[in-house]
């Protein structure tokens, strides 16, 4: 490639890198914290009736806090999907784009789901006595996902999209195979019938897989003659010689920050 910028992995595909890195690190941490705050974490059971839902959320501030944290993770999840789409430039690019689009749709559905289970239920929780008892039919409708709540059955689109992107990252060797398998396992565990303990374990596995990926996004790019540098010195040379590298470019050429189209 001569004096043109050489790439050395995901840290050189800047989407921009700071937003990408922060989002990729924060979203699994927020998901894990949100899942872990659920009451009765170590006695998981499926919610099939209004009475069981009431047991989970009525008078349970931790329940509402947990769902609020998961809701707050949604923007970071979307940024992560878009960042991975921008970073993929080889044989995993098409797969990454497909996974990203599927995952973003799933993230929007997650936001709607947590809006119903957090904002609405927190309003219901402010009622008491006969007023609260009268909510039983409405709560059962939420549990049964009646009406347009049927779209919540599409929530698995989020982990499916992320799994597709993780496979794309492994194909381009931008995520080590071991970490990729850990991440995929965590994503599979998230696809469960509202069992918070399993979701928490899945979140921990996501932290193990995505935090190193976020750190790579945050690393400085390696430009110019860095192929001659030891890996441990690349970031230092890129940091200390930005002007010289820029002068070495042919006239009219621009420094490449984003992957080629």
C-alpha cells in the first residue's frame, strides 16, 4: 500500500472510535446490572398470570430500576450495531450489515418492551387498594401480550442480529474465536422466557466478549510505516509522528478514517 494508511484490525476502522468504544463497553454492563436487580433473582420462574406479575413489580423499586437501566442501554446497543457495521470491510461486511439491521430492529422492540414493563407498570404501582385490584384484567393482557404487544414476540431479533455480527467479526479475525464463542453463548442465553438469572449469566458473558471489543475501538489508529513497528510500539509511533505521516501521502490523497465503501 506504499505510503497510504495501513490497517491493523478493528482499531483502525473508526466509526468514530470513541463513541463506538464507549457504547460497546457500556451496553453489556448496563444489561447485566439491569437483569441482576430483578427481585427473586435466584428463584427464577416464568410469569404466566397477572398475580405472578404483581408479585414481581408491586412495591419493588429494584424491579423498576432494573428495567429503567435496560431501557437506558438501548441507545448504546444501537450505536454498537452501527459501529460494527462500519468497522467490517472484508468478507464479513455483508453479514455484518444484515446482522446490524436485524439487531437494530430488535433494539427498538426492546425499548418498547421496557417502556411497557417499566414506565407503565411503575404508574400502576402508584395505585393502591381497590384501584390497584381493578388492574388485574389489564395486567393479564400485558402478560398475554395482547393487541399490538404481540410485536414483543420479535425480541429475539436483537440477539439474533448480534450473533450474526459476531460471526462476521470472527470471519475477519477482529474478534478472537474464543471470545466470539463466549459472546454467542451469552446472546443465546438472553433468548429465554423472562428468567432473570439466566439473563444475568448471559449478560456477564456479553461483558467478557464485548468489553475487549470496545477497548479495541478506543485504541489509536496505526498509520503510515507502522508495519515496521513492533505491535507494542505502534500506538506510540502513531501518536508521536502524525505530521510526518500526513506529509508522506501523495498530493491530493486524504487520510482514511472510515472503511472504504
